[in-house]
C-alpha cells in the first residue's frame, strides 16, 4: 500500500490536566547538568492498533472517549508523583532557568486524523508526523496529544522540555502513567533530590572537560551561511535488522595489526559504521571539510553513586533520579583517516572517547566544571560547529521500556522519538524494534546530503520503515 501523503489532523479539544491532589507551590532548582541544556523540545510517539481490553476471555472494544478518560484520569494521578512535569520554567534572580512547581498542569489535546495507521509514511516523519501527531508545547514543560485514526487506531504523542528531563526521566514517567492505567502499583518513584548532583567544595575537574564543553560567550561569532539545498536538515526513520547489527559488530571486533581482538558493543559498532559511512561520501576538495566530529550521549546514572543509602547501608545508583544526567563525549578525526582505516579502527576510536565519560570522576568533574562557569551559559562543544567539518551525535534508546508503555490495550505497534531541532549537528536515536527480534528502529535527523550518503551505501544497512515491515497491512 502506498502511503497517504495528504491527510489532515483536526484538534477537537484542548484542555489542561493538573495533578489530582493539591501540590504546595515551591521552587525546584535545575541541577548543574540541567543547565547545560538549551531550551529544546523532545517528542516521542506511540502507535496502537484498534484498542481492545481483554478481560476474562471477553474482548472489549474501547470507544475513543473511554480511552481519553483513562488517559486523563491516570495522568492526573501520575502528576502527583511527577509534579515537575506539571510546573513551568522561569528565570530566577540570577537569570538562570528554574522550575516553579505550581501544578499549572499539562496541555492535553484530543484530535482526529483522517488516515489509517497503515497509510502513514513513518519513513518520512517531516511529512507525516511533524505538526500532526506530536504536539507543540505552548506552556509548561509537557504537552500530550491523543489522536484517533480512521481505522480506530490511536497515536499518543508527547513533547517535553529537555531542560527538565532527559529520555530516561521521561521513560520513568511514561511507565508510571501506564502502570496506573492498569491499576498497578508504581514500580519506581522519581527522586528530585538535587543534592545528589551538588558540586564539590572545592571543585575539581580534569582538563578533558574543557575539550568537551565550552562557555557560549567564548565561541566566535557565527558566519553568514550561503544557502545550499543540500544543507537542509531532514528527518527519516529506518530499521536495521539484527543480523546486520551483529555483522557490523563482528567487523568492529576483528583482530587489529597487533593480533589483539577488541570487544566492541553493538552501539559502538553501529556508531563506527555510521561515522565511516558518512565520511566515505565526503569529497574533501568540493566540501572543504577536513575533520568530522562524532559523539555519543552517555547516561551517568550508573556511574554516579547516590549519597542515599538503603536499609543494608549500601550505596545506590541514581536509577530513580529525575532530571538530566548526561554527558556527550566525542571524537574528531580527519575525514581521510575515517575513509581509509578499517571499521575496527574507527570502532576503537569510538571506544576511546566513550571511555572518557564512563567514570564517576567524569560526571563529578562535569558538575564542578559547570559550577566554575556559572556566570554564563555553556554547551557541549560538539554542537559548536567551527566550519571545518560536520558533527553527528548518537543517543542510545536501546533500553527504551516500550513493552511497559501499555495502558491496558496492548503494546504499541510502533514508536519513535522525534527530535527535529534547529542545530546543524546531526542527531541519531536507535531503539528496539516492536518486532522484538533484535532489529533496531533508527530515528535520524541529519543534513540532506548526509542522509543521501547513508541511503546510497552499498551495504544497505538502513531500510526505510514501512507498514509492511511493521505488519500493519
């Protein structure tokens, strides 16, 4: 079936859902790691087939109004624990963003799309998703849209402020919301204990932090750019089969010249292949690019140890912490080296720069570094494009708990993040496939010429997501 290009999504109702219990208004400071994030909105969507509740051998088809009622009622209950999502960002007296927890509520939108789930072109989210199924956040820090489709399917879209939550935190919220919808006790409660990320006194950080982050005021002024159609940034969604991922890993783990065999993860191997694939298509003479930056987002929760102790007097990781606990280590190499060297060599480079952020000292140092630069905003250096070459960042969604995002009518038939930000650095998010067979779903937001190089690769690793692949036909 050919995807339907022209369809409309009509908003039928928009309201604000607040926590069901009163919340005393208070201020929640953003952590030093939150302060590294600019005002960015991140979207995520879940697609469900015609919702049916199965109870004691009786299949009950849910009306859309019933679905909305379940979602809104349980959202109000979830916001009691996740009160940060019911607040708003304002500037404090120092001019820094801070979270006002005032239970201002979450935008909740009901809509109808005159399209069937199998007709949606998920491969091209710029055409089919943007401005249709994932809401624009107009106030607060979270917006939700539930859309009924012509076939009876449902698409649930969420947009959240990245300064308040990273993907891990958003996942905590989504799982809790789903659990309450199924009348289950919450398996995990969020922690807003900012002292877990307090800077040390005196602070201390390694020089490597200066290579990864930079005060914005120290950046050179941006140069006027000559508009080029190939510099257009586009989004695409692909799938990569499990056997191809394993093949990439086997190539990345080949013996090096010294006869030593490396042990590279699937994410490292995938990232190395993506880095090399784009580099191989760059013509240095026509592009003028000498170098190519590539980074991977690292979650620090398993690296940092909380000052909380459990009943056995043992330290815990920050697995319950709600907020941003991220670092973006990256490597920069000459385009020609990335072209000529083996995938094993590139994977080793990826492993080396990732290793920098794999310690508690790195994250403690990053917290202290932000404190030392608190007088002005800072940012990840990989996003500070210097005109000498492209940059791409991979953020791993492999632990995305999608099977738990079940509101009582089954698991999603499809899901994806949607992060069409305005920066020139590319963004890639690999996630587990709904097939549960080891395949990956990969959301990409890259320059048009980079996407063309990926699709022209003779290895055919990235395949466009289709309704047929998702078994929607």
